[in-house]
C-alpha cells in the first residue's frame, strides 16, 4: 500500500474525525467540576482572541484528541471549544491535557 503524497495527513485526520463523531454520539462530553476548577478561588482569564490547540477530551470512557481553541483558563484548567460536525462543544479540561499548535510558517 502506498501513501498519499499530496495529502499525507488526510487518512489520519479522517480517522480522527470518525472516532470523534462516534464517541460524541455514544456518550456526553465530560467537563471539570466547579470544585476541580477551584471556582471562586482562582481567577478565570477570558481570551478575546482564542488560541488554537490540541486537547484531550472525554466522552464517557473514551478519550479523544481534538483540534480546539482555548477560550479561557485559570491556573489549573483550560476552557476549550471545538466542533463535532456542525455542533460547537465546550468544556473544561486540565491544563496539561492541552498543547499549543504552533503558528504556520
């Protein structure tokens, strides 16, 4: 089997999208609790220009890596948003579950 030289990442991206759709259809998106976020103790920063990232999210027992945007954060967690098909989803994840996407060159 050969690789696609024009779009080398296409097959992997399509597989990730299919896994994300199946996980979202089977289970609800999980988010951190107010206690875990230390709401009322730690200040939350809202970003007027969300930054692109890759983040691990959970749909029930399934962890899925998604392309997302960080829209807010505090010292321990990030509030992210991402799309599953046409539906915008938002949740809080631990900050170490998020990795920045470098800007294009």
